[in-house]
C-alpha cells in the first residue's frame, strides 16, 4: 500500500476499530444471573468512530487500524468506507481476530461493565507504522487513541514532527501510556477517571478539575477537554482560558460513542480555526446527538444537524 492512497486526508486517525456488541436491559442488573434484554452489533472503536464522525462532518479523513481477515473485519472497513472514511491504509491480518468490545448497559443507558478483546492492536508495530510515515506527515493533524501499544505511541509521537497530535485517553488504565509524551500533545480529551490517572490525584470538585487541567498544561498539553458526564464538558487552554459547557437536555439512549463524537467535533472546528470556547459547544452538540441513538455513531450526524441543535438552543434562550 503506497502513501498516496490517503494523500488527501486532512486528519489521520490511528487506533482501534472494533465490532461493538452491546447488551441493554430495562431490568436491574444482577451479578451472576441472566436477565432479559437486547443484543446488538455495530461498528465501533475509538479511532474508527472518530473517523466516521469526521467524515459525516465533511472532513477528509483516513483510518489506520488493523483488522482480521474475518466477517467483523470486513464489516468494519465497509461501514467506515460507506461513511466516507479512506480505509486504504488499514492492515488486514490473516489469522488474527478483529477487535471486539462487549458492553452491558442498564436502563439509564449508562455502561455497567464491558470487556474488550483488542490483542490485534499489538500487531500495529513501529515497523508497520513506518510504511505509512509519508501520509502521517502530510496530514493536518493526527488523532491517536490509547488503545495503541506503548511502543506504537512512542514511535508515533517521535515521528509526528510538526503535525499536531490530538489524543483520546480511552481509559484510566491505558492513558498512562501517554505520560512520557504529554509535551507533544496539542489537544487531550479525557474523562474524570482518566484525568485522575494522569495527574495522580483525585478529580472531584470544580477546583480539582481546574488543577488537573493546569497540571496537564504544565506538562505541555496545549488544550484539555474533560468529559464530566452529567456536569457537561470542561475545557482549558495553556493560555489560561477555561470554562464549562453544560450538558444538552437530550434523553440518553446509549452512552457509547459520545466521547468519540465530541473529539470529532473538536477536530472539525480546529480545522476551521474556531477558538476552543466555541469549538466545545459545537463538539458537545455532536456528542448529544450521538447519545440519542442506539449505535456508537449517529447516522444522521452532519454540520447541518449540529447547527439545527445549536440554533434551537439559541432560540430557547432568547
């Protein structure tokens, strides 16, 4: 595969492409017991989700991920391509199992527990990534998710050169992989638990949220965006500007994928040189729309659909 395959991509997303298997129930979840519910399969994975959302928002985007030569892998690549993502740079690895993510959600839509089988990402080695170096350096920005191995992340940060790097910290366990590279991160998207894991101190009240962000800035992160669940989204810049976007009054159907839509919105607005204060409002509207559907990606996400939500909110405040 030549680097020319993705030469028009403004954003290159590198990381996970999973088949999401989600179970939902209206019953109380009882450990050790079987309960009635619904099980659905849909395309997922942080990097893949962000890439699909970016494509729906009109951004030229390419995906670098590894899938197996199996039914799940073929479906993941086909669904991303159908949404407008360039998947020509992805690796199809015979004999390997495509990543899968199994989650259980309660009646409120929140995730109760999850399992992931992402061993295939260990195959995304520096040697494999080196075959895509040209396209990485031609991008306007890179999106990395912390599902990548520590050695893969080290190689990517070391070879990104002047290309801005956006990072999704993914989980409290996996986000520690980026601790040596905080100074190379343009924008970090994390939640409260991930911020705690990076900072090493509890992140509870508003004061500790701000201190955590300030610590991250001191390490070199230029922009910090923290998802705070029902409290909305906190944002902060290294110049000292910060604020909080309240949550949107939308009924949540499924929480999976909302953070990926948030990050896609941030990237789309960054390409348009929109200040973070305004970008977070647009991005949080992307996340709100995604919360309202069962799948990890809203099939109707677009700049127009996001703008309608923003216009509706503006009209209601007048």
